[in-house]
């Protein structure tokens, strides 16, 4: 683990986690041997790079092809496959002379390096590093017993040898380029911290951040088991998928730590949930076992962190890793303003498993977006305990969210929430039966127009469940529901809180817990019949008379109630409902601070102009202090059309040109869910040319900035969802270039 973790490095139990990983061929069990091997390679490279130039040429001669006149086809001494027995490191050929004859042809070694005479020292040293990596991989090939690992080493050996011959740079020819899954492990853990712990005070939250850093560091230096070992341990797992990830891990993460001529990536930045699922269970077990064994060696300040907080952290993370609907894997970032580590590098119709754009791909900033640097700065200034997301206060403001009091009571243990139900297969639990009786009483008292026999039958029906609200050991409210997984909806039958406990936010908090329960069970639609007194409540909870569930899905499954209105609610799996109001409150506070800063800028008094006293007759307007800070721009550098009709006519012409462009076809209409599964989970703000046309007709675009922001959103979404090599990505780039050409021609931005 990292130094902050306090666990001793290099333990066999965790594969030398925290130190250099095991050298290829060393098995990954002894951290000390791995470190020594890595250091030895670094020392040899340093010594060779400090040698005289003739010595370097001699070293490269045995790896270079013959350049003598004639038809010599010698590709160096090392052109053949690795010999049956590799030479020992202390017997490497170091006594070559450029006048010595090549062992594979009759020409001298000097004829093999004539192309290097005018090569720079920097390039020479790069080639020497590759040569030593080739020798090291040669040794690894012979020492490695696992067939899959051996094959990867040999492929890398041939790649580096070819790079010396062609003086090229190594490019690993894998099935895809990293990153391989979105979001990455690092982003997922960042999201987990925000999703589960954003409500904690800053000091406690910092403890969680330290645990997350420690965990990510462990993964980056974790030695994966070979595919053959995994088949023996878990034969039912996806062997082919694991083998692909294992090969990628060797090529991009493990071997490059020793062979630094190969590009190296962090495991947590290029792999996602798939790899994490394959190692998490074993990794968690070994980490906790090692912590218990070495607890006496831990510093006192780290002992509580490792032995008390880390197990709970891993248990909570494990639930999200193996959950099919956890929001930490559905969002690119739950809160981009507070990541655990530096964010990893991050577009119309792409499968979630396809690669992200390369790290160097520059993401265009949307017009009107607030820089993250400013957001981070503002976040640091929010220190008012009554307004910030952090220390809890007993006094709630008049503008507090409806569920805030209930949420605070839940954290203090005053109230509890339990999903309970009757069962015909298990022995009755006395406490659950008492709660069910309590629920029957609450529903009967609060819903007097419902027959008691009907309420009793549904509450005790094994097909129905009830989310119960418990206070001081007794039931004070609940929501009775029946799930229809095959139809993808749940019917809410009864919803009530006892009269003397109402107006405390319990009803809202109950519904939020029910929403999160259903997201975990992958059911994203509620249906309910609400009477005239309940319609207001359900509207506040996000219900609407506009039913999203097709009628064929629920017809015949739920009972019609006379005098009641059918209402539905569609859940968003990316929203943490029980903390949603807290997140909104935090965002409002940020906006408030940003407004205060802007007002301070506007009210700032600048010194008067003294240049006219010195004889200056005229100055540019933009040189007057404070003018640019107001957002003013010279005409021609972003002209804003004041006449609404003129603006409408100009934007309509531009939009027609864009829609007529040959590369506009992917963006003409909204993306269909059937064509791009998961698109609307990745792209939170979709946009298309049809929607823009409708907005233009309704006179939505009152400024050029609104129009440009929507158009830019189309291109940004496309690049966010699609890989750079895709046709959609290329269409977005070409159409974007054409759009800005037309905008400039219209004089709406500077040329």
C-alpha cells in the first residue's frame, strides 16, 4: 500500500502491492526481487548511455541489419528467435569491435551501423534502452512457465527488436487502444466516494478519500493471476474475457514498468468495472488478511484507518462493484469538483465497451460553461455550516428541503427504513409480523375509504412488500407495493404516514428510499392510482398523469380504482434520490457564490483615465479599465444582433446550411434507444438538428450564444459517445468546422 496506508510493502500476500510489481517471469510474489530486478535494469541502462559513442555503436551493431553494398539480407545477430538457453546477464557480449565480422554474414559490424553515424545522442540512447529491454524480455521468455504470459513476452520481444531495425517507436498492436472501458476504475471509485460519502463532514470525508487513494494504489500495483490459474480457481468465470484483459494488462501496465521503452498506463485509468469484478473478491480477502497479520507493525495513527474503516469501505464498494444498476458506473462523474485522484483522460452511436477518445484529444469547451478551476475555488469558500454540505445542524432554515429533517433523524438513528413482507415459505418472524400489523393499522386509519379487509389482505399478501418507517421501535408509516419485474414496473398500493408524524418530511424520504430500492432491482417505473387528496403529494415526488409505461405492459396487471387518477413516475438510475436535495442545495450555494463574485467585479471602481492630460486625443474603448470585464466586445468580434427578427432570419439561414451539409445525416433526429443502448445514460443533455429547428420556430433562441451552445452540444455529445476512428466522430468534426465557417460569415463571431 502507499505510505499513507501504513501497510508494509512487498508482502507475498498481496503481490508486492505498493512497491514495484514483480518482474516478468518472477511470478509476482516477492516484492524485493522485483525491486532489485527493476533497479538492475535501470543501472545497466544508465551505464550504457554514459559509455563512449563507439561502445554504443558496438552494442547496437548486433541488433541492426547490414547496410553493406550488395544484396546482403542479414538482419543482425539477433534476427533469429530467442535461442534455447538465454545467455547469462554477466556473459552478455560486451567485447565487440566494429571491425569484427558479423556472425550471420561476412561483413563487419561497422557495416551494420553506418546508418547511425549522424544520429543524435538522444536517439542513440533511446535505441540502446530498447536493446536492453529486448535482452531482458529474451530472458523472461525462457524463464516463464505460463504459456499465455510467455506468448505475450515473445510478442513484445519481437516488437522491440523490430523497432531497433526500423528505428521506430514501439506501438503495441492490441485489439483496442487504451482506455478499454468507460468509466474507468478510478472514475468509478471517485463516483463511489461522492455517491456514498458526500454528506459527511469534511474531516470524515477526507478519511474516505485516503482509503480510496490507498485502494486505487493497490490496484495499480496488483499482480493479476494468469488465465490458467484463474481457470483452476473459478472455472465458471468468463475465461476468454479475462484472458483479453490479462494480455492488455501485461502489455500496457506490467511489462512497461521494467521495459520503459514501451508506453505505460495506470491500471485504474484504462480498465473499468469488468477487470475490477474479476479481481475484487480475492484482492479484498488478501488485503484484509495482510492487515490483520501486520497490525502490530502499523503506526498508531494508521491502525484505526486500516483495521476499522478500510473493511467497511471495501464492503460498501463491493456492493456497488457487483450491482447491476449501481449509479457509480452509469455516470462519467457524479461530482467532478472533488475527485480522489487526478481525473483520468477522457460521443452518437457507440457501445459502452468501445474505447474512449485518446488522452490528447482536446475537448471543446461549451459556450457558457464555468471553468472547473473557478468551481474548485468557490467550493473551498463555502464554509457556512448552515449552508454547506458537511456538519449537521439541529436548526433547519425555512428554505430547507422537505426531507432534510427526516434525513438528519435517519443519520442519528431516530428513524429506520426496512422493506418487509409476509412469507409462506419461511418461519414467521415475530418482529416483522408486529410491524405488518402496525402497517395495517396505519393504512386503515389514514385511508378510511379503503376496506380494512382489503388492506389486510394486501399487506399480508406474500406477493406484496412494504417499505416501513420505524420510529422508537414502532411503525409510523410505509409504502405498500407490488413489483412486476417481467413488465418493468411496480404498482404502489398504499402510501401513508400516521397523522401525528406528518409534515416532517417523512413521506418524501420514504419515497426516495423506495426509488433507490427499485433502482438496485433494475425496475425504473412506478404506477399508482391516487385519490384527489394524494395527487398533490405524488406530483411533488415526481409523478405525472403522463404515463411512460405502454398500456399493454400494465393492462390486466393492476386494479382500477373508481374516482382515482392513474399516475406514473420514471426513475433515473443516475440520481442518488436520498441525497438529491443535498446535491441541489450544494449547487445553489455554488451559484450564489458565483453571483456574488460577479457582482463584486461589476461594482469594482477603477481609477480615472489620466492619459488625456498628456495630450492623448483618442483611445480604443477596450483599453478603458473595466470595459472587458463587463463582457463587452468590439463589433466584429462576436456581434450580438439586437433585432429579434434579424436574429431569427440569420440563425434560420445558418441552420438550413448545416442541415443541408453532407455530414449532417447522423444528427438530423434524436438518437433512438434501440440503435444506441445506454446512450442516454452516458449523454445527459442530448441535442439534434430537429430539436434545434423546433426551438428556432418557437423563438427560443433569443441570443446567438443559446444557438451556438445547442449546436456545440451536438458535436460534443458525439465525440463523448463515439471513438475517434468512427464515422460519426469524423462527421461531427467536419460539420463543426462548416458551422463555424457560416457563423463567421454571418459576423456572429470574430474571423
